[in-house]
C-alpha cells in the first residue's frame, strides 16, 4: 500500500470511530426508574462494556492520529526505535504499528522481564 492509501485507510477508520462515538452519545438516556437488582446489574454491565469500548476507541484514535501525522511528515513506516523501514507485510497486518518486528520483539522481551 502506498502512503496515500494508508492515509485514506486511517481517515476512514477515524471517521468510523467518531461516528460511532457520536451515535453512542446520542443514545445515552438517563433512566430515573432504576428497576430491580437485575436491571441495575445489567445496566452496570452495559455501562462497563461501553466504557471499555470507549477507551479502546480512544487509544485507536490516538494511534491513528499519530500515523496520520507521520504520513504528513513523510516518516510513516519508519521504526521509531531503529529508524529502519517497517516491512510492508507488517504494516498491512498492523497499519498503526510503530516498531519493526525486531524492535517489537526486543521490547516485548524487556516487558516480560519486568513482569516476572
């Protein structure tokens, strides 16, 4: 994929996330009649899932904005660690990746060491 195709991909994804957020915001209804314990438990579960989705979409939106900035700066596809070009196969699999496979593996090993 070329830079312009990635830009279009990211712009489309960004619009989808923003449209979903707008739709969810318009669907928020405050119910003054709480209901029984099962209703409350169900609402808490729904609220928790909605919040997790919101957080996931916010993180994705942040990565998309970073990728779009990199495209505009002409550095999209360069590893943030070693500055080598990230393989096309990796970018197709994970378009918003910031590291080449070697640097990503090295970072993962370091994380595992600190978790132990």
